[in-house]
């Protein structure tokens, strides 16, 4: 099954405006009907402090062929944000034994097309990464100043960009 097909069938918890579970739906239906659900996003840095950035593959269900400043994805039905953060980070980086990402903040990403709660994490990855070719077309660890220089040139996933901006705000860095 293709990545897109598998993702569309994945069962998600649907939540209300207080992030309480009110039902379940397949991911494809949740996206098509703009049903509010949950996502985990993890900003990954290497031991030198560089940020893992990547370009998504064209087969991704949401935001194909765009750059992202975080890894992560939807929280499956019955799964916790923490479980999803670790699972998604290890899957997308192609590693196992990653330390548990540290929780930083939660916000509602709400646009006319999309609505989901995002719990944002940070983790340092000292392991050699081997990103999944089904998920990631290109990747690198870049210094934060270089990431900031490239943001205007790249089509960056809006929720990933918002995660990045909010994490910078937590650290007292403004742009």
C-alpha cells in the first residue's frame, strides 16, 4: 500500500475545542471534512545544536514536497501525544533508542483548510539518522542562522514554521 493510502486509512481521535476526544475517524476523512485532531511535532537538533530540516516526498497526504523544520505527525486513535512524538521522530529519522522528546508547548493550528492541536517537543539526536525515503526527499542538520536565512526561500509547512517560531519565542529569540 502506498504511504498516502496507508495514512488516509489511519484511525484518529477527533477532539473538541478543549482537546477532549469526542469521536474517531480515518485520517483521510478527518482531513477532507476538517475534523479537529491531534499531532505531535518534534524539533530535532544534533549535539552541535544544528536543526534537522527536510523536504517531504511528493506522496505525502498533507503538504507534499514542502520543507519542514520539525518531524512528527498525527496522533493515532488511543495514542498519547508523548507516544506519537517518540514514534514519529524515530520513524522519520530512521533511528531507534532516541531519548524521549521534551514537551514544550501545545497550540491549536487552525486554518480554513486544517484544524489540529499540535504538541511541540524538542530532542537532541546523537544517533546517525537514516530518514525514510518514503517520507523524506532531502535532509540536513543546519545551524539556526542558516535555517532563518533559508525560510524565505523555501515553501515551509505552515504548522512546522509556527512550531519553529513558537520555540524561538520560548527561548527569547525574536525574528
